[in-house]
């Protein structure tokens, strides 16, 4: 089946060329340059709907759809909000390649497109393609891995007309600093540049330490983590691999207080690992991802993948503007 073609730019597009927010247009131009769209779209073009020559409406061009999905993440838009923004904002239409006279994908189209990517299990490919691209651009310093986790809230549900609770069955409860949370947990491995290099998504009750060993499996230099990851076996395993154990110490059973050297070590580690908070700060405060949008672990895990891709690409724009960012010295 042929891919749907957009109309060529016409007189109306020329007239509207200089309209719209210049600040948004400049940001989108930088994000466009920072993203390897063709590489990301390559496996999507191999999906059956793009190979079929049967009857039916042709699918939307994969690169344009990926740009739409990333727009939703960068600007915290729901599917209906994304459709409306594409109809209303000139800078958004120019970014995705829609002319003034082109039809606009609707919210159902975005739902189906995301579902096809998820069913094809393209999340790992998409995420790792972005990481490899940023690495090829020199944005990864490869001088250690920082690990952390954050809770992403989910509604606790309510009683429907049949008296059944609508709570998401995959979400779970956990406590942090004495406060109860309900939802999911995103575990990340982060380069010293602040780029997320790997991730895992679990239900909220899974302890932070359950994912670290998998996330740092390929690290050969140093691992930074807070005291939640402290374990004698883990420290020994890292040292046996020749990896520096930069995990914050906590008191062990029978230990009234930390030794002086442990206190000093913890201060050094905490300063170095503070950058692992940057992706979470961008995700929750800049991009507004404080609550999950969907029900179920699989759908929310895919959504976290898209969000972390968006964070990495936006981070790369910032890194590129700084040219070379000072990196904390190794401990």
C-alpha cells in the first residue's frame, strides 16, 4: 500500500512562513536536527501496513508520525491535544511537514500508530537508536554510570456503577518518606552527561535495587548510586569486575553511626551522582510527566520509553549549545 503523500507547499504556506512563535520554531529546528528520523523510521517502514498493496486508505508517513509523537512528549500533549495543536499551530505543522492544505491526523490515528509500534516491540530499537546517535555525536562521556528510580503516579481508581473498583491492576502501592504512592516506577541508568542510556519500568512496589544489576551490566569503570542500592554482595560483585563501587553507604546492623571515612565518601558520591536527577527533573517539571497516561504495565512502559527519548533529545540540544560540559572528576 502506498504511503499517504502530503501536498506540496503552496501560496498559503509561503504567506504563513514567518508567522508563529519564533522561539518555538527555533527549538523545533534544533530538535529536528538532533533527531535521526530516518533511522528511527526505518523498521516502521517494514511493517505490513507499509508493504501491502491492497485496498484501503494509505498509512501516514512514518517520519511524520514519529515527529507528531515526539511533539506530544516535548509539549505535554494528550492525543486530542496533539490533534488540536497540529490544526492550530503553524510551527507544529511546519515541523512535521504538513502544508496549510494538508489533512491532519486525528487522535485515533495516533493511538493506532503507537499501538503498532508497541505490538512490533520497537521500543528498545527506538530508544537505543537515539542513544547510539547521541554517542556518535560525542555527547556521552562514558566515565561511569549513575542509577536511580522514580515513582510515576497512577490514579487509585473509583467505584463504577456496578460497584467495581476501576483501579489499574498492574499498578501497586509503595511508601516513600512516609508517604503512600500508587503507580509505576521508572529505573534508569544515566551517563555522566545526563543522557539516559538504559531503563526499566516496573510496578511501584518493586524495590529500587531489583533493577540495578541489569542496568549496569556493561559498565566497566564506576557505578554511582544512593544508599537504597547498598549491598555487600553487590559491592563485592562490582569490585570483582574491576568496577569502582560508588554507592552511598548506610549503617549496617549493630552500627550506631557511619564511620568518618564513610561520611566523607558519601559526600563525594552524592556530589558526583547528582546529575542522575536531571532526567527526572526534565521529565516531571519541564515536560510535565508526573502521572502515567495509560492503564497497564506494557502501555506505560512504552510511554516511558518515548518520554526518555524526548528527554535525551532535548538534553542533547542543551549539551550541543554548551559545546563541552565540565564533568565531575572521578572519585
